[in-house]
C-alpha cells in the first residue's frame, strides 16, 4: 500500500463545502430513519443487533466516501 493511501485513510477530512455537509447529514438522516424502522419491525436479538451494527458501518463508509473524495 502506498504511503499516500495510508495517510489519506488516517487523516481527518472535514466537510469543506455546504454540499459535502449536506451529503453527510443526508447519509446520517437516512441511516437513522432505517435504523428506527428496523428497531420497530425486528424482534430483539442477535440478528437485530447485527443489522443495526452493520447499518452503522454503512453510515461510516458512506460518510467516508463523501469525506475522502477529491476536491472539485
């Protein structure tokens, strides 16, 4: 792996534009809405916990995609 790739992965990437800020908020909102729906629909248990945990991962990686994109 190139040193630049390591640096990019472990560097803070602030939302520098209103569009990126809005994209982060949209990802959080949509994931939160789905999490709330799943919480209501699914019975408590391991599978529900895994579904919510993986949805958190979805949110993380989606926001990483927004944050790590190259500047326009």
